[in-house]
């Protein structure tokens, strides 16, 4: 899987998403107003926020009753106790609560800030949650797009995560459909003929990060098309990107 050239295209014209919307249909409609002709091997990167809105993964904060723990921690760091309570409810494991930062492991196995609960790009008084099954979300979008365009495609549901030991945020793949998210180069040789023993490339994360450069959050541009990668059509899962506990030196 690779290419000497990639093209990343932001897809304009996606409307404000509401619960029940068919994202594949809306993406196809938006593309119909452009000069972009979808081709086999195109990859679509769709922001988690619009997927969550379409799937009704939105919580009204007025409906949340904070626990004593949420109230105590929120008061100490000037946070909204209702948001903290939603984060705790979405967490399988709290990794760290310190200096106003809450890092947790979600039920999916993602380790991220606030269990993916987000107050941005959503109406005031509401928060969005991660999709229940981001891989299934990606598969549903993929099925709709492939039916529409009669082509072999790939889909990534992306979200913005922080990184240990590095400043700045990057987009990563939390849902994948249609292609392997990791390129396993172990057993191959480098350009000097030396064997590659541990090299695996997180292709889906790299594509998601590249797409973020054109997915302007402030302009409501939640979908991008990435062209130029060649991939084998296979069943896939973003869980391949999650390091197993027995291999995690920092757990």
C-alpha cells in the first residue's frame, strides 16, 4: 500500500447534520455539485462529530445529574460538573485526573481526553459522544457510497486526539471500513536489503491526519477525499490500531 503522490480534497456543501441523516447520501449530493468524479480506491475521511450527530449520540446537559465525584472534581478545576459526569459515564477506565485534565479509556479501547465527549461544534447546552461502534458507522457509510458510485472505496471515521510527549492535536482513525488500517512491513527488506523486523505503519491514522489539513472545523467541512493510495479490499477494524495491554509499557 503506497503511492508517490496523494491528493486530499475537502468536500464542500455538507449541510448541518441532524439525527437520522443519511451521511452517504449527503456526501454524494455534495460531490454532485463539484467536478470531482469518484474513482475506485478513493478513501473518504468523515469527522466523528457529524457521525455522532447523525446517530443521535448527543446529550442535553440539562438532563444530566452530576455525581458527588463529578461535582467535587469540577469545582476544583472550574469545570461543568454535568460534562464531567458524562465523561465518567463514557469511560471504562480513568487513566489520569490531574490539573484539570481527564484522560480515560473508552469502552472501545481508545485512550483520550474526556472519553471523546466534546462541547465544540454542537449547540450550547449539549455535548456529543463517540459513536457506539465507529467501525459499523464507517461500514454503513461505505456501503452507501459504494452503492452510489459503483466503486471499491474505503472510509475512515476520524477524531482529534492529543498525543503523549508531543504538543498539538492530530486526527486519528476511530472507525475503518474497506481496507487494512495497518501496513505490516515485517519480513520485507529496506532499500539496503536489511530485514524489517518491527515496522508496521498506521496507514489509517496517517490518512486521517492528512485529511484534517483540509477539514476546516470553523468552516463546517467535515468530509475529505484522499486519492492515490492503493489498497486491498478487505474486512477491517480500527481495533487493529489499539495496542494490546500486554504490549503496553505505560499502562
